[in-house]
């Protein structure tokens, strides 16, 4: 996909976020500017507290910026919308609904989708994440990795043009995390959604991303935008490439320096 001319999907313009608390003001984001193109897979890394999740929540419409604005497809974000699918680290499934009913939930908000279309769409994405044998299971009957697959299927089912993922694999064991990384890469290459993915794992960021955004210590700003020049398709074996190791060391050194800034 390198070298292709693509439209701008997301425009982040001068976004600042200030939280008011008992101990005064905390500046979480300080003048963030970023353009994200159609079909890009963006991974965001940085020290804890640098505003990564705050920025994602502003793009999702779950938070309002203190100043600045975010546009998706040229329209300013004013609240949530089905054009943006969100996956959090905590699965946020409805415990009283089966796998199929959880995936169908967002589709019920679309008035132009018939019950038959809703079921067909839900089953398409349940199969995509390999859970067709668990359609009638409840969340309490699923492992952590399976719950996260349901959350991903639900996000995809509403056909968002933008996927926002906040450390979706952070609470999973290493084997499940590796499996879901592989599935997400395959799905992204098939579906070509625009992805904005937050992670603390530098290896995960390089494996998935077409661009890695490195954020500074609080107040959060964009420290660097780095093109990942490793061609797709990528697999777990990609991690043994010399270029992968070079990028990992470069990004980690910047993140670690920013981490030290927080400690001072």
C-alpha cells in the first residue's frame, strides 16, 4: 500500500484536553495535530498517562475536546456514531445476551437492516473470528480471548469505516494475544478498514501498523510519526527480520526516554 494516494479519513486539529480536579487542572493533550488516511493501520504508543486513550475517546465521540476538533470524513465529531466501531481492553459484552445477540446488538440500531440481514451479518463476523460453534453461548461460558473475539465481531458487524481499539489484547495471555494479532491482520487486509489501535507493546505496534504514532509524556503531544516500511502480509515470523529489530529498538528508546520524563 506504500506510495498509494489515499483520501484523508480522520483529521485531528489542535486537540487539547484539560481535566478539572480537586488538585487543579491536568493537561492530558496539548495541541495534537494528525491526519489519518483511508485504510491506514495506525498504532499509538507512549508512556502511561500520555493521553492515548483520551485521544481515542475524543475520536470516538465519548469525550469532547477542551479545544480543537476532530473530523471524520470531513464531518466534525459531535458524539458517538455507527461509523466508528470501538473495542476496549475490557470486553463490555452484555452478560445476558448470547454471542450472536451481542454481535447483533449494534445492528438493531440501524433501522434499514431487516432481522434476516442482521442475523446473516452477525453470523458472517462470528465465523470470521472463529466462534460459529459458540453462537448460543453466554459470555460467562467463554474464555477471555473468546470474549474479545466477540467484541471485535460486534465492532465489525455494524460496518464502521473506522475501527478504534484501546489495548484490546492487553489482558490476554501471550498465546491468545498472538492468535488474535494474526486474525486481526488477516481481517484488516481483507476488509481494509481504517484502524486506530492503542498498545503498550512496541512489537505489537510494529507487527500491525502501517504507521506508528509515538506520543510524548504528559501533556500528550505527538512526538513522532514513523512509517513502518515492512511489507504486508506480515506474520509472527516478521519479528525475526533485522528491520523489525531496528524499528523496535528505535521506538523503544524514544518511549523509554519519555517514560523517564514522567518519573522526573
